[in-house]
C-alpha cells in the first residue's frame, strides 16, 4: 500500500490552484491530470507546429456586446502541418462517455489527404495523465505514415512490464495491470462509437466479436467509478499505444498541484522545492 511521504501537507482538490503548493507525486497512472489536460496537450501541439482552430456555436444578436453573447458549445481542433493527424478537444462540445466519464481528447489520423475520414481514432477522458497523452502525440507526430502499423501488440505489454506491471495470468499476451491492481491495459473488443476504418467494424454481426483494440483505465477500488479511461481504435498502430503505455506506467514522478480525491491517499508525494 502506498502512502503520502509528507502527510502534514494535505492536498485538497477543492482548494483554488493558486493557493496550492507543487508536489512531485507517483505513481503517475493515479496522479490525474492536475486540471490541465487541455493546456498540457495544447502547449505540446503548439510546440510541434500544429495549427489550432476554435469553432464556437451560439447566438449573437446585432449590436450585442461580446460579453453578452450566448455561447452554446465550442470545439478546439489542432491539425498537424501535413494534415494527416489531428486532435480535438471535445469536452465542451457535448462529448460522449467512456467508462461513464466524458471524452476530453479525440486524436485521429488518416493515411493520406485524399480522404476526409480518419483511419483510426483514440479517445482520452479527463484525469488521464497529460504526460501519457503528450508522449502518444509526440510519437504520432514523429511518424511519416501515421496509419501504417510498425510492430505487433507485444510491444505494448513489454512497455508496461518493463516498469513492473504484471501480465494477466489468464491473458498474458493481451492484458496487464499495475502492482496495486488499480490500473489496467487490455487488448479486446472496442466499446461502441469508437471510430475506426477497419471494415470488420461495419460487417460484424450482433452476436460476433468486433475488431480488437487497446483499452486502458484506472479503477481506484473494486466496483468504484473509474478515475480515467482511454480507448484506441482497432487500427491504431501498436507502437503508438506502446508510447502511451510506457509513459503511463513510468516510475518517474510527475509535478502536481491538484490530486484526484479518489487516489490522493494512494500517492507518494514530496514538495517540489
């Protein structure tokens, strides 16, 4: 069981961020997103040279002051320079849910610009550690062909096993969990609404298993609501999922000011001086 290194310095997520001290915390997979999942990813994409577009929907009356405008919803779309990959912040745009949590980021890629459709998509809810999503995006940006598989599924499990995660006894080639059995990664049938260009997704009968993709999630306690969830379409290259998994399972501490209420008692922490 993990415990706070400094119990005299409690972290109350309800306290305004401006009054919070910074802490180095671990394990990363239970550290949440620090309330900065948009900023962390947007800053990374800006550094990679991606273009951002904001789509605002609402009503604007003639001669109406800007502060009085009624904005119904908005989406921020980030597009790579070659237009083969994009990331959409959809939290403000009526997102659908994954593991009962709203999708925050949807990241997609296509094989070429002649088709407007994504070859694959990956989805991340709030409280997915921003470092893991960032490393996934950096790996995606570095690829010349973002839709071409370069490795088999074993690279994903190898990535987490290298950081001490345990392979599932019943599915050693398809699933693993952290040593505290709170976070999991598994290769299996993708949930409904996960977009993918795999034709099997369109031809599968109701009583047949659909195409398999990677799913990851954190369940702080048995039967408790998920802290976060991530879903990768069947066509997401395994090496990109491995980049996410390696970062997620990393033993390196991360800087946080706000910790998830559901996991703060499980986290080791030390003041960042």
